[in-house]
C-alpha cells in the first residue's frame, strides 16, 4: 500500500507510523510510506492522518499505474523521455569506448544524425575474464570530453559498486546492466542519486522481478527510472536472446515508467537490428538504444551486433515514418 501522510504530520510521527506498518518512508515534497503489498486496507486509527492511500496487489507499487496512471517524465535541457512528449528518443554509440579517435567519430556521427544521447561502456561486465574489460575512468573522461565538445548527453554502465561513484559523477544517465540488475548495492546507491537511471532487465528475470528491482531505486527517493528490455534467454540459439515484446505490452499496461528497447543486444547480429527497431517504435515506446560503430568489424566488444554508420543512417531515416504512423516522433 502507498500512503501519503497529511502535511501537518511531522517527520518524527511519520517514522513511528512507518515502523508500525513496516513501511519504507520517502521524504520529498510530502511524506510517502510504502508498505508490503499484503497490507490492503488502511488501519482505522490512521485514517485521519492520511491524505491518500492506494492498495496494489503486489510489490510493483511506486511503478504501478494504480498509483500514478501517467508515464513519468524525465526532462533534459533539450528533450524529454516519457511524459506527454509522444517522442521516441534515440540513443546510440559503440558498445565500448576504445580510443579517443573512435569515440569522437561516434560523437560526431550522433550529432549529424540528430541523436542527443551518446552511449558507450567504460566498465564492461564481460562473460570471459580474457575479453576487453573497458577503459574505466579514462573512458569516462573521454565521454565527458565528447559531451563538452559536441553538446551530447552521455549514458554509460556501472558494472559493480567499486566504481559507482565515478559513473554517477560523469554520466548524465546511469545504466544498470542486465548482469547487475539484482545488485542491491548498486540499486540502493542509485536510489540516492539524483540522476536518471536506465535499468536493464536481466536475461533470466521475470517482469515482476524486473520492476521490483526498479522499486529499490524508486523507494530510495529517485523517481527518474527508465526500464530497458534487452532480450531474455530462451530455448532459441540462432539469436543471442529473444526480445520480449509481449513483456513490453505488460509494462506499458501496468507500470508508469518510461520504456526503452535495446534490439542490438537482443538480436546479437546487425542484420536483424533494423527490423526489430521498427517493430519497437511501432509499439510506441519512449526510446531505442542501438549500437553503432565507425568500423564494427574492428570493435573490441560485441562486434557482430553493431551497425556501421551507413546502416544506422538508413535505419534512423526509416524510423520517422513508423513513429509518425503511431502518433509519435523520433527525437
């Protein structure tokens, strides 16, 4: 249950009520208590202290449309993710920052294509210890340099708690990757951050588990959370993962968080990214994350799935018509 206390309830009393109900207390413009979902009725002795009480059937609570029916808005200087913008935001860039030359080529290309958010990994959670692990802090500094030089916003991934403060300092949007979705140290720290968080679904996670991970961030006081579907592991082996568009329908119907899709990681091969991207846009989602690289065959990580600049430009042009057909626009 979500409980808004009346404005004349002082913090000390609110804490006592939270303890009584075993609730998480969120102190922002007003005091909000989030109880375990098994509480479905407000105790009678508290009714005079409450301005709003919303019962939800499970622990998708702050993210629930039963609580807030409209999609949450995350605003930047020159665009918006979610809200009433009817925009689908394009995010692009290479899998990893490799060299200054490479990331500058990517930044220039994004600017030419009207892409406002540059993505690239600096701390890479690789499956093999012998694969490229990212440039770390050096990579973050290169991304910051591209932001200053080209006016782009940057998104990059936090791999584990050892470098989370660096990522929070440098990034405009903090990405929690699929392999870190369950890391409560990362989730709780991002809940205290005051920057947008893009949370990727773990490839073996249910939709309930995915959104409950987002609840850790929301309950920490950070309401700037974006969900990202990037494919789940199924029995199929001819694609890297399976993009769960059925799951996207569920998230759109039941949650109030902006949704971004990542067809690059789902497909795993560049040849399928364009078709999947068009399908994603047709679903009316708030964003796309597509990997592009000046020379994909030479990429230090995920070479097979990254589009070259010619492929990306053709795809980007085709998406405008799809967006218009469903009453949206590409940003």
